[in-house]
C-alpha cells in the first residue's frame, strides 16, 4: 500500500504527533490495519498511547508493539524510563518512542531494554524500510516474543531434583513500624534477581505489602476487585481456592518472577470465624506444599500481633526473620516473640513438624548517624544477644530516603494519579539500599 509522506513541522503538539505521525503515517507504513492497533489502551494499571499487534488477536506469545507519543518539546531521554517500565512489566517485545522530531525503537531482551534504532523525523521516509524490518507487521507476524513469560506456566518450569527444596520464610515482629513490609517486598526483588521464583503471602489485614507490590489497582472501593479473591479465601476453604488461583503476578519489580497472594482490610473481620475452624492453622502450609515445585522462596508478611494470622504464618514457615529498629519498645517486644515462638513450636511438634529456624533479628531502619553507629548501635545488638537470647543477623538495612520514595511512586491513568510502587532495584538499582538487600538475600540463601 502506498503511504503518504511526512514532515516533522506537521506536529505542533502531542495530539498532532499521535494523529499526523502515528495514525496517518507510521501505522499504515508499517503494515498495521486499523483492527490491529488500539489507542489509549488500558492494560493492567497502565494507559498506553498505542498497542499494536500483527493480527487482531490476544494471544500471549504474539510479539507486540507499544508506541508512545510525546510533545515535540519533550526530550525523549526523559520519557524512556516510562516506556521501559511498560515493556518490562507487560512483557512486550518492542517499543517506539517519538516526539514528532525524533523516533526511537527499543527491544526487550530478557530483563533489559535495548535501543535498536533511532532517526530524525526528516529521515523517516528514507528509513521506513529499516523500521519495517524491525517492527513491521510482516516481521512481527513471523515470530513470537523472544522470551515470553506466561502468567502461570512460567512457574512450572522443571527444576532439578536435590537440595533445591522450596523455602518458606516468615518476616515477623509483634511490634509495628519496624519495617516488615519494606523488608518483604525488597527482599523478594533481591531473590528474584538471583533467578529465584518468589511467592509473597500477605497475612496482615493492613495490607501494606499488598499495596507496596502494586496489587491495589482501583481508585476507590467501588472498583475493589481484591475482596473477591485474597488470602482469606485460601484460609477459609480447604478444598478450593488453591494458591495458583488466588495469586497474581506483581508489577512493582521488572524481574517478572514475583507473585503475590494479597490481603485485604476485611481480613480482620474474619478472624473469629477462622478461629472456629481447626483446619485453618494448617491449610496454608498444605496448599503451598501442593505447588512447592512452582516456587523457590515463599515470603510471608505478618501482622504485628500475637493473633491467629501471625500464628498461621509461623506454623507455615520453616525459617524466621525478625526485623527490628532495635529501639527500646521493639526490644521489649522480643520477649513476647520468644514466648510466641515456643507456643508455635509446641504445636509444630504435635504435628510432626520441625521447630522454626530463627535466622535472627535483622537490624532494620537503622540510623546512619556516625555517633549512633559507633556506640549505641553496638550496645543494642549486644543487649539482644544477652538479654533476649536471639541471634542477630550479619546484615543491616539502614534508614534511607530511597526506601520510602520507591514505594510512593505514582503514575497517571486517565485523570487519576494511581499508586505505582517500585522495588528499590527498579527505582534506584545502584543505591546503597539495593546493595544492602542484595547482601541480605545472599546471607539468607546461605543460611537456608
């Protein structure tokens, strides 16, 4: 089909970049008919300017193309990170970014996005054949995504037998505000970067981990989709709601290896009901074990309490991390933690299970003040060892602004600013915080 010509002076704003460059020239020139692309496509929680496929199909293995249009005054380098995030989270092979003056094409390979083509819009007519060889409809029609990551099947890849058994780690302290959620979500991302398949289970009705892993995809309670399928259903029904049906892939980290069983504020309303059912204490562990070949690491976030949900977490887990800011109230709470562990281990013994392996107290949210670190910090660690008889882990997570900011990111979806939390590895991969979580993951891997 013969295409019209294009000149960059045609576009004065973003709308004209979309209509005059993308719709009128690029999509027809690349061979995409009108039923092969969608404009302002909302998928997951992202709003894409354009999503194109070589055929009008929803097949997951078809290589697809995102096209993002920017105002002519926007520098493309500033818009690259948004496009990269779309490609990684949505597992889309190609992305085209343009402001009407420059055109860039990116390709996703494994977990990285590479620039494979760029030109000035004034060269477009002369270089359209090069673009067709990369992202033209006929080219994309001939192959599937280079490394597709299906929603569930990717968890079923056969693993070698031997000492690779799934490990279940609870992150627990009965004192709130010690950084449990931050530990769980960023530790999960660190394990994912080791190549591990990670499942997060949120057993806290405050649902902070659910929020911080990007599972809250609704702007108000009227659109709440979580309440129909979350961790309560796993605990309440012994014969239905297996883990694989309740979990969802997390979008807060680009590794594509993390799944989440969400919590909900309504979980607190069901505690009395679940307490009356004897099987609820063991059902979570049984359901995890049924799919144990699908995960390498299971991380359980717990409520800051001594209630049923905390008890279920410790019954289910093989290993325990106790995050603490080492302040007096948190330290005093360790006595309750120790007694609670003894009770749970008594129950485990009756069921023939081994006692929980205490990996240690994790110094968390620790001040970087030099005077504090040179004296008070060391004294508090010794106090935990001597007074409370807990081991202290050889890793420290310091109180840094990056760890707060990465969970406070937002993204525009229509007229709304929606929460868009990220792991520290996506938000600032070369930061001190990311190094600390990598070291923590390595330490835990060695211990378990």
